[in-house]
């Protein structure tokens, strides 16, 4: 997945997933740590090249990844 906008724009899109998260700056990338109480999901974003990578428990990650892709696609 890719996202070429600003961090604030990405935060707004991720909020549409309905899962609370905490954002952290990690040098070359930004990290959203999801606080769903059941998984270890994290979203990594490298703003320089726009790469988004959702990592964590596959049974939770795959569903959330589909939702995020739909949100990003709707943004055009």
C-alpha cells in the first residue's frame, strides 16, 4: 500500500478504521500502534516514498488491511 499525503491526513484516514492507536515518530518512518486489546497490530509509514505496511497478527491484520485499502482507494 502507498500513501503520499501528510501525516495529519494519514491520521485522519486511519481514524476511520475505528481502532484507537498511538502514533510515534521512529526516525525514517511513522508508526501507529493499534490499541485493540487483542492483537499487536502496527502500521508503519515511510513518508519519503509513501510505503505503508501493516504488521501483526494475521487474523486481525488481514481484515484491517482490506478496510484501510478501501479507505485509501476512496481518497483517489
